[in-house]
C-alpha cells in the first residue's frame, strides 16, 4: 500500500482524495439541472459514505443546502395526489355516476 494512503488512514482520514471545490461543482451542477434540496442532501450523504468524510457537517455544505432550499422552496400540495387524480377523472366523465340508493336502504 502507498505510504501516503497508510498515513491518511492512520489519522482516520479517507485515502480517496477529493477537493471541496469538486464537491461544490458537483452540487451546483445538480442545482442547475433543477434537482431539489432533498435530492442534493441524498447526494451529499452518498458522497460522505463513498469518501468516508462527514460532508453534511461541513459549514459550507450546510450553507449551500440552506441556500438551495431558499432558492427552490418545497411547495406542499394542497390535496393528496390520489384525491386530485380521482377528482380529475370525475370531472372528465371517466367515472360512473353514483347509483341511486334503494328506498329500503335509506330507512
């Protein structure tokens, strides 16, 4: 094994080298492609596991993710997707109209 890798591992550091600039270029590319903050967080977690470094705790990564959340806020849906689909189908006439309730059931 390479002596530099041994030294890094002895200090508890990853022997896979990557710069902070490369991490931010990768995250910025994802943000430019329209990825949501939650997806970027998943990517940060995956990179952390791969490089054996806690990137999510890095102050600049935290700031980047916070800024991305402000740039593209998560807009909650006003109705559940299944309800919206149901209403669309009713409006377009794809669903049968409800059957009349028999008189003996009404009583």
